[in-house]
């Protein structure tokens, strides 16, 4: 049988790590995600790097502050799929409560994390995971060809692939 005349797509590159469900753990998740993005060719200071790092920071902070269960860590998974032009962020924690997606009042100091995630990513949602808790995921769309948004600009979609029932 002849070999196919096309190359197989490059596998997604993955970074996965567990962190203590503390502010320090959330900070470390953000710092390591930033290093991984630079290693994948999205250097510090570019729009893509900064947007994905901010999404990681928001989801990790939510896991540490609102998803904390005594004695349990949270997990971060980054998957870079160059063929699809997507960086997927997943943060899993052991708390069963779903994240609250609401727009805070102007004078409130907290509550804008998921608003930022919604603005910076193409789509995001929540799913159950094996064991207790949930996984909050988000997909950041990278510009891949002429005619797409400028480098460093997120593609925002309010289409049917969002999961409002889980937000």
C-alpha cells in the first residue's frame, strides 16, 4: 500500500501541572503558563501571550479562591493545536459549585474574571470531570491567515457553541 502523499498534522503540544489551591499556586500557574507560551513561539509582550496568560491567571485564581477544597490541588492544562490555531486552557478544581457569570457593578472590586475570559476567548464553558469538582475551559483563537484579526487579537464568538447553561 503506498504511503499517503500528505503529512499528518502536528500533534497538539500539551503542558499539564497541578498546583496548591492558594494564591501562590495561582501565581505559579500564571508564571509557568507564560514560560510555556514563550517556548511555543508566543513571546512575552505579544497580544496572544498576554491574553492567554491573563485567562490562565483568572481561571487559576478562581480555582484557588472559589474552587478550593481543603487538602486538594487544582490542575492546569494548556494545549496548543497549531493546525486549528487554538490554545485551550483547562483549570480543574475539586469544588462542585459552578462559576457565576455575571457583570459586577462598577463600584465592586471583584467579579470581573469571567467577564475578561469571555471577552478574550473564542468560547469557554464548564464540564464535569472524573472525581469531584469541575473543569473550566476556554479556547483562545490564534490568527492563522490573512483576513483574520491582527496578531494578538482574540476572536470573540457569541455563537451557539457557547455553553450558557454552565456559566
